[in-house]
C-alpha cells in the first residue's frame, strides 16, 4: 500500500472512532479511577503507574471503558518537577552545566470512557525546558467481548502515535523503566527504533485479540503524516523520522494469573524503512526490531509486592541510505539492548527499584563519531548502567486522603555508568569518563 493511501486509511479509522466517541450519547465521559470506583492501587503496582496489575491490564484491553455507569469528566492532569545533578558538569547542556531544577512537563489528558466500548488515553504536554506545547502519547481504543468455540475473547482496535504505547504489559517502548527522567539527562548515543524512535511522529492502527485471558496477538501498520500535521501537533518536521511506505508492528504474548501472582512472556516485531534526511528520493534504511520480554509479579495480599520485568531487543540494520549520504560507514549493522528492573513495594506506598540497562552493537566511526559529552571516541554505542531508586507514594489507596483525586510520587534515583558510548574512560574523545555522567535525580510527580 502506498504511503498516501495508508495515511488516508488511518485517518478514516480515527474518524470512525471519533464518530462513535462524539455523538450526543457521548455525554457519559468518565475517567479511570473516578469512572470505575476503584483506587489507583487496583490497577498499578505501587498505586502510581505505569506498572500494571492484571486488573490494570484488563482495564487497558477493554479500551479504558469499564465504569460504574455514573458520569464523571474524562479529564486528568499531571506535572513532573525534577532536580538533576551529575558527577561532572555538562558543558553541552541546554540548561545549567549542573544542578538543573525544572518543571519537566505539564500534561493534560483525555483519559477514560468516551462512549460505549470506546475509550482514550490522549495527552497534551507542555515541555518545560523547551517551552512548547505538543500532542504526547495517544491511544484511542475500542474493544468488545465475544466468544470463539465457547472461549472468551477480547477483540480490540487501537489508533495510536507510538508503537508500544498500546501494549498491555508495559515492558518496552514508552512505558519501560525508568518511567521518567530529567530533560537534561545525558542519554547514550543509540537506542533501538522501538524504544522511542517513532514516538509521536507516526499514526498507526492495530487490531488485537486476548484469548481465554491467556493468549494475546496484535498486528497493525504505521505511516508518517504530513509535515503540516506534524507541525500542528508540536513535532518539528525536519527533526522527525520519515517512513518510506508503511511500518509493520506485531505482538504476541502468553499470560498466567494465579491470583496472588502472575507472569507473562512475549515477543514484538517492528519493521520500517526510513528515508535519510527525510528525502524519499534517496535509498532508505531498513530497520527490523525483535523484542523478547517477560515479567513476574507477586501480589499476595498487596502488603508486600515484588515485580520483575525486562526485555531484550535485537535490531537488524540495513543502513544503505545513511551510508549513501555519509552518515554511516557500513550498510550492514546491528544494535542490541537489554533492560531489567526489579521492584519491591511495601503497602503500595514505599518502593525500591533496581534497574539495569545495556546497549551494544556494531561499531561505526561515522554513525558514532567523537563529540563532547554525547559522542563516541571508539565509534561504538556500548553503554551499561545501573540505577537504584526509592519512591514514596502516599495516596492512591482506597482509604487515602483525597481519593481518587490526590496522586503523588516522590522519588530519588541514583545512576552509575560502567561504560558510556563505547568506553569507560575518555569515551567522547574529549576527556570525559563514563562515571562523569553518574547522576542523582530527585523528582516530584503528581496527577489529579
């Protein structure tokens, strides 16, 4: 299917959801905890997202549309304020060289049931450091319960702008740990495409089936909207990825829920052709990501909870387009990543999280060039870090003050880098060591 036809088809899908959502019967518009009567702790491991319990996963798969029947406004808001300090000043920072205190984002949501089996998670965000508004993650859904040979099945449709934002287990892509960061954090030089490479720059539609509360399958396609559309939603067209044709996304998983504990294993696939320098007349790069993920939760009586989840990604890269324009030395390459996080939560209020993140892959002196702070002296993307986080979530339980309106998470995260962009010492070619990027992040994350 050509890109223009695919874009038109996706807009028709969005229009179809909107026609259902905004008819006069759509006056019943509740949102999440207020619409269900459940506390935040019913759906989230620590009474504050995004880690989901089986109940939270079922709510998401049912299009955020389950409710008590009473109407409440389907709107929410959030704010994230953070303070970041690194071991050594960052001369390339767009803020202070060190000690950055900033409101990272202010977000407003259309979040909840729209009408019938249609619901939404749609966010408009003000970027504090960038001083700009834009459309953030969007997941418009519809779901129906049916049966196949007397086996219960949940059939779903999602129209979204970020592959993985609609995922029921939240183990990769936009919902992977760490769940928030400072806008001034120093990031590694490379990441798989599925970990944010297309976020908010594409429009896609996927269909899914959750069979017998155990087996999950999903498939769909994504396309690049027009430059005018990207500009209207706060994405700079010249900085956005441009798909050459359609990108394909598929997901499969298996889950078992024993009541007090549960587990899942799964796989995801994303294939895309990207035009270098957004010029479709040039040869395109071909990217294929294969993700293997798993998770285990011990919920018990919810007094003491253990949550472990992680994902491994292998990315095949054919960079003939980037090589043609001189941005890469080699056409054939690979990139791999692995992350795992383990949480212990007491009384869904106090949380400790240990996280490990690693990226490694083919060396390329043109793709990963020396540059102060963010470059690579060795032409390698290899980066490994460990983090330890402590959180306090005072609200969000059934008997919490201000329920279900008051939600707050206070956190402190320590991060140590073993290697960064290919080396442990002088990794950028300008004398900076991996440990110079070690950081302390304190944050306040509130929602209502």
